[in-house]
C-alpha cells in the first residue's frame, strides 16, 4: 500500500462508521443508517443498502426524516436479496404511513410480507414523491436484527409497555380462535366459521381485561394478526402463546413467537423432557393445561399422561382452574397442590379455554381471570409476575374481586409466590386481604389442608384485612388462601407463601 493512500483509507472508514453504526447493549439498534435526500432526487427512488448477517430471523426498522414542515415526503419500502426478482425480493411498501415496521418468518407489519430472512444484501427503498428545490432532508433508519431464541418482546421498541404503573393486571391465559379450532356463527347466523381474532379482543375488553394470551394449537400463525391489531388495541396487551397439543398432554407456551416441534413420541422429540428443554431455549413460560381431564376418545391427550417421568423443574405454572371447573373432580387444583407438596414452586393460574368469542354463557373469555401483580403492563412484566407467583385466580372473572396473602417475620417480608425463613418456635405474621361479596369467607390452606387460626374471623364483609400468627416449626411448608362464597363455592384461589423453601 502506498503511504499517501492511508489518509484516504482512514477517511473511508470514518464515513462508513458515520453511515452505519453498530450497537450491542440494551435495546440499542444493531445498525443506524443515515443519509440525505437532495432536491435533484425528487420523483426518484433512493436505495439504502445494508447487510443482514447469518442467523437472523427478524428485521425491525424505525425510520424518520427532516423537512416534513416543508412538505418533504419520503415513502418507505423493503427489498430482500433478490431485489424485485424471486421469492426473496419485494418485501413491502408502506408509502409514508409507517415510521416503524418489522418483518420475520412468522409475521410482519401490515403492508410488509412475512417470510424467511435470508442473509445478504437487503435494501431499504426510499421513494421521494416530493422535495422542494431548496430543501435537503436528513434521514435516519435504525435497524434491529432478531435471532432464533429471542423472546417475543424483543426488540423493545416494537413492544412498548401499554402502562408503566405497577399494579394488579387482569387477564385470560387460554383461548382459541380462527388459527385453530375456535369457531362462531357467521355475520348472517347461517353457519359456523373460524372466529376472527378481533371478536376475541372485543370480548376481552368487554370483560375488563388488561391482557390475553392467544393460545391456538401448536401454531404461531396468529402472530401476524397480533402484529396488525396490537397498535390499535392499545389498552389490551396481546401476548403470543400457543397450546402445545400432544397425545399425552397439553401445555401453554407463553412469550415466544417461534415454531416449536411438538411431536412428542417422534424421533425428533422422544419425550416431554426434550420438548420442555427446547421450549426453555425460547425463553418462554410453560403452564400445564387441564391436567386432570379424561384422556380418551372424548378428548385425546387432554389429560396429563406422559409416558415417561417429566422433570417438573422445566415447568413454571399449572392451570389450576380451566373454564368453570373449579369445583369439579377434574379441576387442576389437586394436581397442582400435589406438586407443591413435592417441593415444586409452581404458579397456579387459570384460563377460560374459550373456543367461541361470541358465546354468552359457559366458558366466557375471562372466566376465570388470572390476576397478576406486575411492574408494568408489558409482556415481560406479566410473565415475570407469573414466574414469581404473584398471582391469584378470580374464578368467576369479575372486574374487582381481590386476594392477597403476605407474611412477615423479623425483617423479612413476603407476598404470594415468595419464600420466607422461620425457625422452630418462631411466629410468622400473616395478613390476608380480600374483596368479595357479603357472606364470603377466606380460608387458609397449609400444605393442602384447611387451617383455621384460633380466634380469627375470616368473614369477608365486602372487604377483609385480617392478620394472624402461624407457629413455625423449622420445616418446609406452603401456605395459601382461598375465598369461598356462602354456599362453599370457590371465588378466589391464591398462590402460596413458602416457608423455609
């Protein structure tokens, strides 16, 4: 290399760094593409090429430019490695309507096409319908690359919280629509048809819910609908999920939008443990559904009947209440409590398992409601609250019933899902709070058996806030609360506080 070529090389490197900057931490973009649109480019198309590396399965772009106040207009499109030719060519055109869009194999922002993301040279295509002769526009395109195994809430710019406040958020974790076997009557009422997702969303809003998980059988095709509908429904969090449906049991996987081989018993997925380990790589949350159900021709695979022992450390939750089964023999509560007795800290949740968003009786969306204490209304916060066990189940799916159980000993405090240490002879101060109809009563469950604190009235007169002492013996225990109505029917199901666990 000639000595006088070094300054030129340094200048080229500097210009490249200014035009295409890489970031590696937080939710910063992987690339930032900057440039100018000059008056001479009016009524032309301006290509902005960039390289997509291998092992990318999602491209997200946030685009902005100056000069809007001077009537500059820049339209936005995307071309894959094949340009306008071949299946990896044209990937969408939004005109000037989009500042943020995403493309992946499962979903894309409306006006863009989902499909495989092939490594190579892609092009952000800018159309210039108008720029005045004396104006130069500066544009910035921030680009994020997604990778296999990423949770569904990344990048964060694509999935912002709907509310930033900590609190109790109400949702339904199990439902089906047009993307599996959910059906409803058509507009004319003449036939049953696959039930579109917007009806499920509207029903959830009518029930006062804050979040729902769209859990169709073994598919993630609903993600494309979610991508279209979530920006409009900005009061209801739409969480991607699926019901992993096998011949030996069902389980919901929350928080992942990537395909998962569900064929338990096949050469590729020999047992449930291999499936659960694969699910763990997707950073999602697993809940076993309706575990005590008939497992026969009436509902093959609905009951939990794996052929080999399952490592329950790979599971995070149990659907303790499915639909209206809270008082039935096939409720999941005994199954859940048996696992608690074995030392597994699994969160009890509920789900309607609704298959018809338009029905008006029976297993309505939100019956039951899973109520989660979360730091904000976002996908990662709701799932973190479920993992932590900061959850109770409102069996009838009301808007306002509440239940919490807290504990304290010395400087330690705990809420539902948390653990606390108590030595033998040490008293733990519990407080149960509830909101329920007049005549309801709270009950305390210790290791699966009802325990009545001496001299303590647990009647709920609209509201209840009652404290009592529990004598520690230095051993492991789990302690939780329910609320029942005057007829003994379960209204609220609480998660445990763990002692010495």
